[in-house]
C-alpha cells in the first residue's frame, strides 16, 4: 500500500499543529508571528525533531506565500504612487545593490581569497534582502505608506528586478555563455510581456470582473482572483522573470479597480497561511550541526553582514534626505539577506559555480540574518523611543518616526445606497476622508463615475474591512439596509476593534436595542427620524411655535433612545408608540 499520501498528510497536520500551538505563545510574549513561524520550522525541521525532512517539497508550496504577498503589495501601490517612487527605485535601490555587492565582493575576494566568480555570486546574493520578511514587518507596524516603507519597498523592487540578470550571470559562469551571445530577443520577451500584461489589465480586467460579479457567485469571483494572481505569476516565470514579479504586476493592474478590496480580502487567507509556511522553511534551513561546529565563524559572519548592509543603507537614506530615525529604521529593516539568496546559491552550487560547503555556510548565514531581523527591528524601535523621551525631557526637539500613516485616518462607510450616499456627500463637503463599500456593482460604478471613493466588497466581512484599512480607520459608519448584515458587522467590528466608534442605522427600536447590546456606539432608527420630520411639519403647519415643536420632538427622541435596551427587554411602550 502506498503511504506517501498519508506521510504528506502527516506533514501538513504537523505544520498546522505547530502553527496553532506556537503562534499564540509568541503573540502572548509579544515576539510576533514571524519568530513564531521560525521557531516552529526549527522544531519540526531536519535539525530539530526531524518530523519534516524533505524541506524542498515544502518550500515549493511555501513560495506561493511570497507570490500572494507581492500581489497584495502591488494592489496597495497605485500606479501614480509607483511612478512617484521611480527615483527611489533606480536611485536608492540600484545604489544599495551595487555598493553592497561591491563591498561583499571585496571582502570575499581579498579577505577570504575566493575566486572572482565565487566572490561575485556571493556579493550579489548576500546584497539581496528578504521581501517577505520586510513587507511582513512593515504591515505588522502599518508602515508601508510611510517614508520608511516607501524607501524599503523601492530597494526591494529593484532587487526583485535584479534576480533575473543575476540568474543569467550564474548560467554564464557555469558555461552557458553561448546562449548569452545569441540575438537579444530573449531579453526583449520579459519587457513585451510586462507591457502586454499591463495593457490587458487596463482594458480587459474590469469588464471581465463585471461579468463575474453579475453572475452573483462569490466562489467564482474568488476563483478568478486566484487565477489572476497565479496566471500572471506563471506568465512572468515563462517569460524569464520571477513569479513574484508577475504577481506584483497583477496587483498593480488591480490597484485602481473598484473590485480591489474584495479581491484582496479573498486572497489574504491564502497569503497568510502560505507565507507562514515560507517562514517555517527558513527555520528548517538552520543547520544546527554546522552552527555548533563553526559557531564563532557563523555568528561573526552573520553580525558583520547585517552591520555592513545596515551601514550602507543608512548612509544612502541620509543622502536622499531621510532623517536619522527613519534612516536607522530602514537600515535595520533591510539588514538581512533574503529568499532569493537561497535560490541564487542553490543554482550556483548545482551548476558547479559555488562550492557545496560554501553554499551551506551562506544558506545558514542568510537564515540567521532573517532570524535576528525582528529582534533588531524591535531593539532599534525601542532605542528611538528612548532617545525621543530623553530629548523631550531635556527640552530638545525630536521628531519621532512615523510607524503608522496617521494622515490616512479615514471613515469606513459600509453601504452606499440612498442613506450611505447622502452621508458620503456630507462628509465630502466637510472635508472628511472616507472609503465606501457596497456589494451592488451598478451602484459602485455609478458612484465612482461621480467621483466617490467607493469599492466593491462585502462590508459585513471582516477581511474586506481590513483590506479597506480598518486598522487605520477613525470610525465605521454602517448604512447597510440588510438588518442581518448590520448585526453581523457590528458584532464583528466590536470583537476585533474594541475601541472603534461604530455609528449605525437600525430598523426600529428593538433593532436599536440589539445593536447597542452588540457594541454599537450610536444607533439611529429609520422609522423614528422619518416620523419626527413629518411631525415637525404638521405641528408648525397647525400654528404650534417652533420652540414648542423642538421641545416635543426632543422629549420624544430622548424617551425613545434612553435606556432602550432595558425598555425593550421589559416591553415598555414609549410616548405615542402602539404596543404590538
């Protein structure tokens, strides 16, 4: 009987079990998810309990986590923002790669006496940082839209672009020079594919998604989202670029789409678990036998590499105008080496360009830099906060770096029907930033055509709210006309965001009481306010003074809303209300 399927299932079960057991512990002690995943990988891997020995099999699946991560990054970077970052990408990013690679080359060639080819591969391989680690750390701290985030992303984007020519360089060193001298059509293919993909996304994507949404089947919509991400990744891989770059381009294509929040919400669960799997494989790569055997050398190389990379990034960040604290944070964040280093050294070792023992040593050093990065980031952040407090005590002006883009504080408006649209118009008139969510496609199209920032998405689902920036929102206004959706949304928001103000519409007095119990901050009854406005006109038309009208209406409103939960529970009748 073939037991390979059962063995694979056991591996999956153990990975899930480790996630469920270890991650809550690391969250409890405030070490974060990344270190939890790393610890789980070290425990389960071949150098721990040896529960999982075929790390490469797991790594192939884990690579999809990086793909989905790059897709989410692309969807959060609108083309206009990306164009604004071009100087950082090709200025700061290119300078970081070349200067770091040159410094590492000099150390490897002159300091350790390695060959020219080996030193070049080592220099560029270690100069690359981890896109997965950096973006995850940024997203945990809400720093993607800050200056630190923009500089870090610029460097990482340039490094992702550089992976393709670096792999071609390894092929050339291994004896594939004949291919490199052929006509350069194969170099033109990636450029043509990128242009074609962006054009197709601009002209075909929204009409296609409109047809899918019109079918009313959310499973089909999710399948299309996955097909889009993985299809773009495969096309770029086929054209010679990295799959992560293809996913990033797919995200850019959707950055201006009004379906972006729903698609991002559908992708997030896959990204989370697969990216966690990627971090586990990094933990599995830590060879404890080699580490104990050459502890001093490995630790020395790891610390020296992180200090060198951080120093170069810090100087470059200062040169482009960043302040000391932001430069220090950016340098620390980018101080590790990354997942593409695993790929580059693996290809170089298999092709004979890099000695196997050197490849194992470098792989261990990369894994250790990843392991130390979260600690380094936390340490630097605490240092900056201590410096801030000390200088404020001494009366010195010190600007604390921006961890969260507070300028993006906005209102999330759930539902964009008649009530939601009027609320949006008034907020716009008052200069209040907001994002609207609605599930009716025609309504979203009409609203966006009139300039309203409305997106397609089910606002009663937490993952959609998170994609709309609930972590950074100032409040949530619920204007949905479905009472069941309103109930679910209010309860979920209060559960995940205990301090978030929630202002919501309600069907009637009983619904008001239910929503208050579920955690609503303010409730407004649809039937009450209509009745009060009509009554106001009737009373004024019959000669009642405006002061007396206001007094009567305010008394009624006060009686209606005060102690509404207690009154409904005791079945009390308010002024003028019929008992049913």
